[in-house]
């Protein structure tokens, strides 16, 4: 096995551990501690942060696998979560490659856009299925504002994972 393959295996193994840690944080801690009447949702931001450092295609595939894993437990909203995670990762990775740079401010902007998109898709799906009112929209806005401070942390972790994977050959 070449050093490059070992580097890629190590990097993706670390990204999987990162995803599991974010999932554990969300399900184990954040779901049990609502802040200002809302539950924080770092999963879309994690998908975007991975795609920022790996590219749109690889990040989208990682988000697809991550979404399939999460959709099993999400019930009715599993398909919505899968769709929104993949779209956010693809668009975030593409924007980062084509227009933006890989700095923290750009990552926070992309994370805010991904959270807004995921919550808007969920809000529209909920409105279509059971009917939603403006209170759900206010909760979604609170969720974006309260979850966004996690974006720089997630971005720095993904950057460190990418550098750790790249240092294997050094």
C-alpha cells in the first residue's frame, strides 16, 4: 500500500470519527439540553466543513453516507435530512472551490447558508405534511443563530484533520 493511500485512509477514518463525534454531541447532549426553546443542529455544518476541505464531489459522497446513516433514525424527516445534507455539501464544496477561499469566515458563511437551507426544507416539508405556522419559523431562526457559533470549531477540526492526513507523507 502506498503512502498516499495510507494518507487517504487515515484522513477519511478521522472524518468518520469526526462525524460520529458530532452525531454523539447532537443526539447525546444537544437534544437533551434545549437552549432558548430550540435544539442545536450541527450536522449540516459538519457536512459543509468536510466538503470545504475535501472538495464538492468527495464531500457530497461523504454527506450522502452520513445522511443515510442519520436517515435511519430520523423517521419521516429522514429523506429530507438526506436531501438537504447532500445539497449543502455539494453546493458548499463547489462554492468554496469556485468562488470562496477556505478561511474560517467563508466557512461560517457557508455553514449559515447550509443551516438556513436545511431548516427551510424541513419547514416546507413540515408545512406540506402537517401544517406549520410562523412559530416554527421563529424557532428555526433561533436555531440558526444559536448553532452558528459551533461553525468555527467544526471548521478548525476539519482543517486539522485535512492537515493531519496530508502530513502522513512528510
